[in-house]
């Protein structure tokens, strides 16, 4: 080391030790900055723009492809939460490194895949994302965190579904619709009685959000196991999801999935996510359809 170097090196001592508590789940939640405005400027359908949600999912898959210690991701609207295994040693568990890496990968992927998903609709300006990082030491804390995010989606989505039905089908102004909602405790009943809309028939993706998990699936060609990221639209509250997917909290190896999956799944470990066409079967599309 030169004398010049050592004269200035003391500044490194100003850096704080920000390592996350050991043996705990690390969660990074990314949320779009001012996405109410972004959604309006890009003509997103209200209350749920399907392509907007698909792009969020594609960006989240991209983060999981890169950061293999993420065992689950859950998202809706303009947010995605990424759960790292409790034993991750990624970046020596340094929180600023983990959070900034997730955030930048997500933002870059959102822009990178925009055209694939939105086609001719141009991106008008670079969207921003902000993140928080939280550490949860117990399994109950982790499950309650995800239940909390899903409960928030459910409350907001029912509200917004009725709001936009009142505006679009009930010819109310936005102010009138908010006023009606302010005084109503039976939103799904109003939807059904006045507009014939059964809230429980709305798409699962809108009502439950998107959960991404990893599974191993045997190839039909050579029976070799390959890792996939699978999007689910399922309930995270209650025990069923955790019983079906014990490896997420149990630190076991990935499970082999033998069920037929009627959804788009993402193959991991291929350059640029290009899939081997011979591997494809009729129920498994390797990339999102647009
Ligand atoms: P902040 O910067 O504080 O997060 P925000 O405007 O992003 O402010 P949020 O509470 O994060 O506010 O809510 C995101 C908003 O973005 C939603 O209320 C909705 O209007 C809009 N939005 C995001 N994604 C979609 C989508 N796929 N379809 C329709 N609207 C969306
Ligand atoms: Mg936001
Ligand atoms: Mg949000």
C-alpha cells in the first residue's frame, strides 16, 4: 500500500456493520415510486392491468434467476417481496448490499422486459423503485408477514373493484364512488346485487397476487430434473400452502413437482432464459405469453 493510500484509508472506518441477524429470513420489499401516476401515464387498465402485473412478475423472476438464495417471492400491484433462505450467506448478509442489488436488478428487468410485454406501447420515462429490508427470526413472523401483504391486497382489491365498477358501470364520478364506499360495509354484496358481479369469480391473480416458488420438474425427453420458477395465485394465509411446500421454510432440498402445471413457468439456468424447444410439452410454456 502506498503512503498516499494509507493516508486516506481511515475513511473506510466510517462504514457501519449492517449485517442481518443470523439464522433469520431476510425480506426485501420493492415498491414502485409514484406508480399511481406511472399507471395513469401508461394507460393501465383500472383497477388491475394484467400486462402491468405480468411485467412485475417477469421482473421478479429475473431477480430470482440471479439470486438463488431467494426461496419465495410474493407480489401484487406495484410491489414484490423477496424472501431469502434463513441460512443465506449472500453478501455476507450485508443488508445494504442485498437490498440495493435486489432493487437494481428488479428496476433494470422491469425496463428490459417492458417491450416484450407491452409491445408498441412505449415506456415514457424511467420508473423508480424503492425498497425496505426486514429480518424475521421465526417461522410465524415470516408467515404473518406474507399474510399481512396478502390481506392488504384483498382489502384494497375489493375496494378498487367496487370503486371502478361504480365508475364504469354505475356512471358515478370518482368522488361519488368514494363516498358510497366510505359508508359501505358489504362491498361484495353491492357488487353482486347491483352489478351482477361475483367478486369471487374475479381472476385469482387479481384477488390473491402472485407467489413465485422453485420446483424441480423432470424433463419428458430425458427425465433429467431441471429447476423452474413457478407462479401461483394461491392463499398464503392458513397452513395449506406451507404443508404443500415444506421446503420453503424447512431448508430442505427443492421438491420434485409431478403435477401438471397449467400456467407459464420459467426455466432457470439457461442463458437469456432461452428454452430448449424439445423440452417443451403442451402444458409447460417456458416463458410468459403476451
Ligand atoms: P408510493 O411512491 O408512495 O409507493 P404509489 O403511487 O406508487 O406511491 P402505491 O400505494 O404503491 O402508491 O400504489 C400503487 C398504485 O399504482 C396503485 O394504487 C395503482 O393505482 C397503480 N398500479 C400499480 N400497478 C398497477 C396495475 N398492474 N394495474 C393498475 N394499477 C396499478
Ligand atoms: Mg408504490
Ligand atoms: Mg404499492
